[in-house]
C-alpha cells in the first residue's frame, strides 16, 4: 500500500527500523484492519526491548484484528485529541495512516504470552517493523498538559473495571484536569473534553 505522505525515508521489504527511539513505555496509536475493511485506531503502549512488545487488554478490536491479520500500523502522534479519541472511543477510517501521524511503522505481531489480571484477560505481543516512515520532523516542545491528557485517558478507561478503586481514579482525573487547565493549550483542553464525552467521568 502506498501513501501520498510517505517521505524518502520510507523503508520497505524485510526488517525495518523503528522511525523513533522507543524507551520505557512509549505511547502510540495503532490501526488494525477489521472485518468491515475499515482501520480501527486504538491507543497502544510500546514497551522498549528487543523486540518491542505491547499488551492488549480484554476482547478489544485490536486484539481480534491482531489475531485475524497478524499486523498493524503503529503511529506516533503529537495531537492530544487524536490520543483521547483513540484511547476511549471507536475511531475507524478507510486508510491506515492517521492525519496526525508524525511517523509510523507497519509491524507484524506475534503473541508471546497471555494471562489474567483480576477479571481481565490480557495478551502480550512482539512487534517487529517491516516498513516505516517519518512523515514530518518538528522541533520538540514539552507541554505538561499533553502528559496529563494521556494520564487522564488511562484513568478514564479503568473507571468501570472492578479491580480499580473508582474514587482514586476520579481523584487522578481531577488532578489531570487541573494540570491541563494550568499548563495545557487549546488542543489539550479539547482533548480533556473528549475524555469526559467518551467515558463515565
């Protein structure tokens, strides 16, 4: 598949490099092809290592599509609204690459472990890039509001999970909202509203 926004840095045919350095747990959005021939976008935390790994929790579209297709597109974005929507709602499109992607990698996935935490089943996956591209390069800036949005999506996604204390989660969400109010910009504020819309917060 080709994409008009691919740059000369696109790498194909066999193993490829990640387009960014993956350290700690790097937040990303993954798109996977569903049985309706649409690409589903979801948040995915990438755990640094060789290979890079990730976990799916519950019977999600991403998990099912990983089993069906054995691959997906991992994307690195700098738009907090895209992060909030992917993390907490159903986002589907006809193309695999998001408009907000600054870089992406098409990866093959292999299930390497599985288990249950509390009442939730999880599966661990090894992700190996076979094609990657840097769409645009920007001067990095640090915005505490963006990080607060990411934390808010995590807390909001756990509100109805029995293994987590709802009062603690709501306290975390209140803290995140305060950070966005103090340190976030218009997109972070909009993203926080999306978190409210997409969850029981």
